[in-house]
């Protein structure tokens, strides 16, 4: 309840326990075992902050926080708690201005971010990469920045990794070694993320977290409820998402110094998930954000079962504490109870360590910062009941609120804008086209050379055939000439023989005639 004195009434011990709004951005812790009333404390703080005009973000792990959007109801437990809290005036039940969000877009307005915006450090944690693989991922991000390539969704990052692998030799000289094994490991991790539904978180339109820093017409802070019933089944995705919210909020908000009340307050349930298996560098980053974001007017409250779930360097910065009951059945649990008790400014009226073990449901040890920023003495107190509904609000109430929001139209439909995938795909197609054209030109030149070679070979063959033919014709001519010469020679020989025969015959005839003539002269003239 928001009191007339301008303070937030959260619980009642010997007297009402108030949270000074000016100290609400000094961060806090709500701790306690399951079933001890942490959700009640969470809702009461969110309601009072909203009434004070402070926008709130809270996660709904079990699906019952959404009842803050529905008017509460009187019942026996509420009546008993009001009596314990010494509430004498009428207790008004009411609903609170609420907006529902959901990474999966099923029970609220979709929440998305881009791969570039998340950055390589958080993404490496989400993918479970080792230091070498994380180094390769950082190289991919650096090249994307240098080449002005937008990494929006998973396919952009996959295309970027393929580009890095294909150009590893050229990249090595400027950015460092990139092994195919590391690229392959990152690609497989991306596939696992997609199979787990994590890819739906990356895309556009990207959430502008400033849309959460709003008040309604009555100046009440809007309570932004992120449905995490499904998301909590993916602890790594859940924790990485919350860490991204922290870093994003830190980066976009300007410094404002000390304010009369926070600009916004974040409640992170199941906070142990943020730090499980977190590398030292990441824990240091969270510590830095928690330490510095206070000057930007933002308060952060971690909700967890045990204060030991929070690293000591961060726990030391949580000045506002609500500690519900803890169990101590094992030595480790007993140590945790002792540690929790030691974090309070002790009250001589009771044994803090013993009190933690016997607190009832809705009862807690409470210590808020005073006006000077110093922790007040711890009080054993009863937490006020919520004014909103204790259970789920119902899907009909939720859907009506979502459909009536201006942000539903802004964020409901994913948009696939031109980014690294399209740029690299176009570059790949152009490269393939150029390679194909070069190959075609090479083939054309090759074919021309082969055709020229065939032409020359054909001309040589034709020349050879002509030479052969000429040689054959020449041979035949010479053969014919030899035949003609032979025939001529034989003819001459025959003519010579005929001449000889004829000559011989004529000689014989001449001799015979002469002999006969002579006989007539010198003898008797007879034939």
C-alpha cells in the first residue's frame, strides 16, 4: 500500500515497516524456501511501487503472478494476514495496470532481440562454448561490425560463420586463427538452440525496453509480467535473457543520479539460474551492471531460495532484504542459515538465526535502507497481503489485455529485414555467377583453342593428303612415262629389227637380181 507519507508499506512488525522510495533503487533480495511466501512479498512490492508511479518488471515462473492484473478477493487467509499486519482501515482490493510479455509469443506480446544486440559474451554462454570457440564467435562479430553486416537472427549468424570459415586464410592475418573445428562446434550449438526453441527469441522488431518504462492515465506504474512458465524449462535461455535485459537497460538509460523514486524496478525470480556455471568474467559483468545501474534510476531485486545463491560481490550491494524461512536439515543448509542471518543488522530482541528457521508462511525478517542509505535493524514481521488476485488471472483476462495494447500491433509479427544472411547470400550468388561466367569463358576459350587445333590438324591432314595425292600422281606420271618410254624403246627396237630384216631382204634380193643380171652380161643373157 502506498501511504500518505510517501513511503511504501510492505510489512508490519512492532510497527509498520516502510520502504523509502528514494532507496528502492539500491537493490534488494527476497529469499526463502519454497512455500514460505516469496511470491506474496514479490507481488506486494510490485503493487506498492506501481501505486507510487514506478514501472515494474517481474517474471512469472509458476503462472500465478499474472493474477496481479485481476482484482483480489477477501478470504480467511487474507483476513488473518490483515489482522497480523494491524490493518485497521478498509483494505481495498483492486487490479493493477499490467502488460503481458512472452518470449514465445504464446501468453503475451512477443519479446525479441537481435544477435548483434545480445553480443558474443552472452551468446557464448547461451551456446555453452569453450574459450576457443568463444574467441571465434567474437571474430565473427568483429568482422560483421567491420563489414557493416547486421546479425539479426540465427540464419544471419550461421551465414557469418560460413563466411568466416570460407575465408579463414585471409581472416587469420588480421583477426586471428579460425579453425574449422571451432566453427563446426558453434554451428552445432546453434542447431541445438534452434531445436530448443531459442531461435524464436532472435529477430525483429526488437524490443525497445523503454516501452516498459510507462505509467497509465492515473500515473500508476505499468507492471510488465514476462510469462516464464515455458521459458524456465530452458534455464540457460532464461538466465541469458534476463542478463540481456539488465545490460540493455544499463546501456540505453542515461545517468540521473539520486531520484525521489526509481525510474523502474526489476524483479528477477529464480535468480540462482543467473549465476549457475557462469564464468568469472560474466559474474564480474553482472556485478558491474548492478553496481552502476543504480545511478540510472533502476532498482534490481533478486528472488531466490537461499542468499548463498547470489555471489558475495553482488549480495553485498543488495541493501533491501526480505528473508523468509529456510530449512536446515543438512550441514550445508545450516551454514546457509547462518550466512543469511549474518547479512542482517542484528536485532537484540531476538536470535536472527533461530528466527529464520521458525518463520511462518507470510512472515519474514525485513530490513530496508533508511533515509541515509544505511541498513535498518532487522525486524520480524508479517508481509501485507496483495490487493490483487492471489491465483492466475485466466487466459481470457490476459488475452484481452494483450489484444488491447498498442504494443501488440508493434511487436506481434516478426519481420525478416535485409541483414547479413541476405547480404552474404547475394555476395555468394554474385561470386558463383562470376565464377560460372569465368568458367564459361574459360570453356569457350578452351573450345576455341580445340577448334583451332582441330582446324590446323585438319589443314595439315588435307595438305598431307594433297601431298600424297600429288606424289601418287607424280609417281603414276613417272610410271606412265616409263611405260611410254619402254614401249617407245620396244617399238624402236622392233622397227630396227624390221629395218634390218627389210634391209637384209633387200640385200638378198639385190644380190639375186644382180647375180642374174651379171650372168647375162658375162655369159648367156638369161633370167
